[in-house]
């Protein structure tokens, strides 16, 4: 990479791989073919037989994206192993365990069905760096056709049927053998997504009584009225069934949001606090703290400080969290949205593994979820999204003035985070501080200023 170029120049990749409207732009079939050829060309190194594994969620467009990418990989001499519907973290796991040169997950995570996306994993199961993604983009622009192999060296495609079973056994192995969830009543929401088979099976085999919702995908209903971004049905069912806990995954199951026995939501900050505290008490927390993003609540940071632990903040995106975890040898990190990375087990966010660790704490301590996952009082926080179609509203002087005024009003005890989403055309406006009314006012004023420019 030349010294005058930065990863921000990426035009296809965002904060979490490639994301967009299915059958348009970078997710049109011709572009997918070129993307597969470019990625195959980059990861085809050495004389061994190269392989790539491909998992996907339950979106209808996955049936278009998968064969387009497959054709690109085969054209560069890579063998393709199709995993079928499988969570993102399971695809990362299979990339490592099958000694693949590359892993691919086809998913738009928590977005509606008409969006889709592509996440890449290197041979180590970790998401690609900004630099590697930029290199792949350049190969697409330079003409990936130059990396095509001869007819005698074309790759082959095959499908394996036991990928889900492998992941199920791995997930159960993250808990002590002696531990059982017998007696626990769980409402599980799989968002009609990638974990609709594996997640209920894991919880049932560990002894829990499971009431599952969001387990009937039809290609269109992923994340619709269910899942971690729409947990109202989960909360109602926890109360209706007098469950001990509610667990909501998103479309590709790399994030989780929970609710306690009273239907109160538990976000990623509270989950991180519970897991980090438990590990610290066992002297198993490495690096002296936790990694999270600029979106984590001030209350979480103050709690960790009281426990003698540090909070390292990164920009939004679980792969940036992972980068800091690896750099600092920290084994717990995540985001308030529910991406939690436990590097003792996984290389990326894993909603099911995270839920299992919380359930393990509940089973071992015999305490209710409301006690296990309520370790600090969060500062009042408001997050709103403003959709835009073009341009850069954040560059407008009126918007800059509104942001500056909001920061001044909140003073030293509060803060604002205003950023463009890396996965959809919205600007996220967040503020927090001790005064709930003031926080609401600051966010509304900034949103109004942005809306006047779009």
C-alpha cells in the first residue's frame, strides 16, 4: 500500500465486509463473479490444492450470490466447500478446522431480507484487515481475469452435510461437562436466520426447556418482527411462559441480546460486564480489561474502573474490537449491540457461545438473570438514525454547529458519537449523560440539523 493511500479509500467493502441491496451494485452477479475471482487470486498462494468454505444465512438472494462467488473461485483454481445455512462464527470455525485458505459468509446480519452481504475470513478464521480488503478491490479494478487458471486446473465444488453438527458439538464443549441447564426455561429467538437449526439443538441437548421462535425461514422473513433488533415478542413471551431468560440472535447469529425473567432487556455492555467480572474473579481475564467501541455506555466504563479493569475503546465494528484484543492480548471484547468476542473460544462475535456463558453463570450461581446481568446502572443514552441518500450531511456547517452546541450542553459528564453507518445509508446520532431530558434534546437537535440537509 502506498504511503499516500488509506483504508478509507475502500469503495466496495464497509465496516463489515461487502453490504448492499441484493442484485444491485457490488451484489449484482457480474460483480460477485469478479469479487470471487479477485479474492481467489489473492488467497491462492503456494502449490497446494486451495480451498474456500462458504456459509450463508436464509435470505433468498443467497441462492444467487453463492453460485456467482463459487464460479469466481473455481475459475481461479480454488475448490469450494458449501456449508449451507450456518452462523457466521460457525463459518469462521470451519475455515480454521478445515484448513481452508479462505472463508466466506453470505449475510447482511440484522438487515432485512432485500439486503445481503459478504464477510471474508482468512485462514486463521479472523476477518480481513482494511489493507487486504483494499487489495482485493484493486484486483477487481485491475482485471481479475489475469489470475484465471487453465481448464485442467479448475477448482471443484462440493457440499458437506455435517457442518451444523460440528458446530453444535463445539458450542457445547465451551462449557464444563458437569454443567447442565436442566430446570432452566428459555425463550430463544433465532430471527428466522442462520442459527434456526443449531441454536435450539444446543440448548435442548444441554438440558434446557426451550421455547423457540423465529425458526421458520422462508427467504423473506429474516429479522422481520423478530431477532436481536426487534425483541418485543421475545420479552412478551418470557413473561407469558414465565421463562428464566430470553435470548435473541440476529440473522447470522454473530450477535445476541437477552432479557431477564422480568422481560428487561440486557445489552452487550451488561453481558460483557458479567462475563468479564466472572473471569476476573477466576483470574482468567487477560490484559487487565475489556475492549469495546465508542458506543459503550459511560456507566460500563465506570463500573470496570471500580473493579480495577480498563476499557479500551475502538471505532465501531467487531473486527476493530478483535484487532485491539489481539494487539493487547485481551480475551473479552464486544459492542453494546450484542457482538461479543470471547477469544478463548472464537475469532469473531458468536451470539450462541455468548449466551451459553451467561447461562453457565446462571446455572452455577443459581442466581436469577436479573442479578447476574445487572452489574451497573447505565447513563441515560439515546441513539437515533437519520437516513440520507447522497452527499455528506456531516460536512454541513449547520450540522457541525449543532454537534458543537450539543457537546457544550452535555459538558464533561456526557458525550456524543455521530457517525455514518458502515452497513446502511444512515447517520447514527448518539448522546449520553446524567440528565435524560438533556440527552434527548441534544440528539433531537442534531438529528433535526441533519434532516434539513438531506
